[in-house]
C-alpha cells in the first residue's frame, strides 16, 4: 500500500511554476496568493499591471506579467515570456473572463464574439501554447480552467456568458483526453455566485439578493471558498489520477 502523505505535504506546491490569467482582481488574485502561499512560484498575468505589481508585493513568489488574453497571436510568445522569471511552467490557471450581455434578442453586434474571445478563444490559445511546451518537456503539467455553474445550466445568466462557459467545460474534457498520455491533467472549477468585481454590484442589487435567496446555503461564496479545490487540482500528489473533471463549488445552487 502507498504510504499516507500528510496534508501539508500533499498540498505542498514547491517546484510548481504557475501562470494565473486575470490575476489583477477577484478569484485570479486569490488563486495567485493561495498558490504562492503553498510554495508555488506564480506569474500573475492581466492587463492592469499596476495591480499585479501590488499583488507581487504580497509574496516574493509572485511576479507580474502584462497580458491581454484576447491577443491570440501573442499567446505562444506570452507563455515563453511567463517562463522568464521562474523557468518552465507546470501549471496554467485559465481564470480571465468577462460577463456581459443579457437576453439574446437584446445583444448588440460584436458582444457575443467579445465574450467568446475572452472566455473561450483565449483559453484555447493559451492552453495550446502551454501544452506544446509541456509535451516537448515530457510533463508533468496541469491546467485548471475556470468554468461556472452556467456551464451546466442557463438559469438567469446572460446567454452569451452561459454559452462560453459551456464551451470551457467541453474544452476541458477534450484537452484532458488528448493530453493525458503526455502527463498533462486538465480539470475545471465550476463556481456558483462568488463575490468579486464581476459580481459585486449585481449581488448587492435586488435581483442579486433574490438569487442569493435561491442558493440552498443562503449566501454568496467568497473567493476563499475555492482555495481547497484549487489546491486539490493543482497538486499532482493530491489529484494525479483526476483529469477531465469539473468540481462544482456553489453552495448547492445547481441542486435547486
Ligand atoms: P473579475 O472581474 O474580478 O476577474 C476577471 C479578471 O479577468 C479581471 O482581473 C480582468 O481584468 C481579467 N480579464 C478580463 N479580460 C481580460 C483580458 N482580455 N486579458 C487579461 N485579463 C482579462 O471577476 P471574477 O469573478 O474574479 O472572475 C474570474 C473568473 O471566474 C472568470 O472566468 C469568471 O467567468 C469566473 N467565474 C466567476 C464567478 C463569480 O461568481 N464571481 C462564478 C463563476 C465563474
């Protein structure tokens, strides 16, 4: 029988080099801090570099990287640049995302494409560039995609956002299947309603308050509610046999 590993070692990410996209606020900033606190070296990427520089002051293991994920042609070069501070990347957290739009009939021209460019095309391009380098090195490596409960359902979400997050879930499965033999694990976190810049105003509005009443746990989540799932999926020691999975963290919302 394999020896039992204590939790502190199971989730020790020393030796891991992570790239977290959309790390200038919300979940991404939290992910960067949690990974760094567990020994990973982290390249925190986003467009608002001054915020990343602030984040980098919180931990010596965090370095900023200017990145607009919608610049698809730049993705291979940006993955290479991200390997500058700490060496080859072993973990990619595709977190950058936008939510916009409402009803399909009201969506202005171009908005659907904008949501898909950020939430889907960018995940594809960055993952592809990351995987090519990881395959050349022989792995191991991991990708964590940030999906959503609206990967599974539509509910009252803006349709374009729900479509994009469904694509993230299927992309997670397709990449997991293709890259398992290369020792690259690809999993997703599917959060419910979590307080952040994206959701803050909405959750405080009457519509948002009504939605929170429908959450079985009767509260919105905090970014810290995702810490354990992030560490589980990031650690090859803890989840080495998990790939193509999506972990729902939503206070029971999908059940209601
Ligand atoms: P947020 O708005 O605080 O964070 C999104 C981040 O992505 C920001 O830092 C933003 O600057 C960045 N970003 C957007 N477009 C970018 C681009 N073109 N290039 C680089 N960075 C870009 O919101 P959040 O809630 O922290 O969202 C993080 C992820 O979690 C998103 O993918 C979102 O869809 C997903 N998510 C959030 C919730 C929630 O309730 N907060 C629920 C499910 C899924």
